[in-house]
C-alpha cells in the first residue's frame, strides 16, 4: 500500500516514545521507507538502534553527524518525505516549531519540509492545558499542520486527564489518509450502507441477517483514503467503523430507509449492500415465525425497498450502486436487479463460491452495468472496494 512512499517520524523526549517503534514497524510492513529523527532527549527513553533495526535506516539525532548519507542531511530528507509526523510531540518541540526555532536535526528538517506535517502531542495534563501550549498548538494548526488530539487516560506522571499519546493505529490512519492513495475522490461525497438490520418480533426476539459489515466498511474506508467525504449508515456490527467518516448508526430497515432518504441528496455516489438494501421480514413465512414464537401470532410490516426508493428519485449525475447476493443464476438475477432497481451498477457475488459472502476477509464479485460485465478474481475486501470505486470513477469520468 505504501510502496515508494517515504514517511519521516520525529520522536521527542516523552515516555510515549516507545510506542513509535510499533508505528514504524507497521509502516515498514506496508512497504514504506521509514526515516526516524530523534531529539537527544528522546534517546533517554528509547535507543536509536531500535528504530534502525525496524526500519533498516540510520536513525538521525545529531545535526552535525559527519557519518551521513546525503550531502545536506536535513534538506535531502525534507525533500524526500511524503509526510512528516512528530509523535510524541512534547511541549518543547511544539513551542520550537510554532516559533520557528530550528536548533537540532528534527526542527531543521521539519522547517525545510514542504509536505504534510502531522503533530501528535503527548505530555502531562497541566502542560497540555497550559494556555501557552494551547496557543502554540493553534499556531501549528493555522500554519496548515494537522493535530492529532491526545487521548484522555492515566498518564505516566500518575495523573489522569488529556495528554496521552493517541493510539498507534490512529496515528497510522492519519498517515494512510494522507499518502495511501491518489486523491481521485476529493470533493465528492460517498454514502455507504453497511451491516445488518434488526426487525423486532417482540421485546425479546428479532429477525436479522448474517451481514458483518466488512464489505461496506472496506468501501467506506477506501473512499475516505481516496479523498471522499464519507457518510456511513451502518447497522450494528462487531467491528470498528473506519476513521474520518461520518457514522450514522441504525437498527431496523426502516431506520436505514429514513437515514438514506434523509442524506441521499448530499451524495455524489451511493453504494448499498444487499443485506440492508433488500431485507424484507416477509421473506420469512409467518407460520415459521409463529412456530418459533410459541404459537403466538406476530404482526410483520413489509419494509420499503431502500435501493429502489433511492434510485427512483436520484439527483442528476448521481451514481447508485447496489449489491446482490445469489446462490444460483448469479448473472441473470443480478442483471434483472440492475434493471428493476434502475441503478447504475450491481456488485454480485455467489454465496456458494469459496471465499465470498458474509464474514470472510475476501470476496469474489462480478460488476454488472448496462454496458458490460466485469468478473473479478478472489480478492481481499479492500481490493474489491477499490475495484468498485475504480469502476465508478471510470464511469463518472472523475
């Protein structure tokens, strides 16, 4: 994902410095060239050899180190960087950067770097809440740097409050959002539905489906990484929604319908999974439900066809994509759905195919449009998500 990308990590004197070793490792596994610059104080918390072992690159500390790789080290590294993250960022380094002080390798390099800079503060709560520090952070934001808000929790100093370094996975998400993909969806709003819906039978029991939300969440995340504003309307799942998306939680199909209808005109692209788009309780016979309910009669209301309703009143230029899950006659049934729902594309997958369907990390799909059919091999759901978005972008000529 990050092949050919260079990430510069600036590490300062904080007990949280050890966490950046894990971040560096994650970035290397994604193919990034990771360059680490440490302040002298940071070396009191973690040895530079740790970063050198993880990244395969010399860890830079001394501005005047004669054993360097480039002619003018801080300038060359600043030019090479695709993104520069300072984490943990101490109050001292925040103050230096905010006021243009460049007196070590980290500060001189960041001053020379024209690429995106991400600052992740970590310090004692009282320091973080100090008006001087707050003003310096505001100055960095005003200069176009992105600030990763610290977490709240128990700190190394023994106090509890704001100032804890953000989780490494969140730091990774900030980096991925900046450099993982070409921003070919910038300026576009993508509405994605995902996860199961729940239809109550009585106060205790309900009807649902096997959707885990993995495919919809993968689409939402990939759209976000490609620059889109993402509205994620989701049923209850066991996975965390992707970061930097606007999450709208729902329970029932009617909740889903109302949320989609309310927000659909904001979207340039709507992508809806079959599990939520076509779920109709009456597909289960009332006799079966009555039997399961101890012989008591159950009143079921037919849910509205969300995909059809959204497509029947779409705004000009809007692209609507649905999903179809079939156990037989995949192409024929999906093509019929394309016509019946009046949508632009159907993503069809055969539930009988190994590696496809609910709960898996892979999928095997066929993209069906009015002007053609594209069969895709087994892919990870992230790869499928990008393939779907590629097809939409090609169709819309974005």
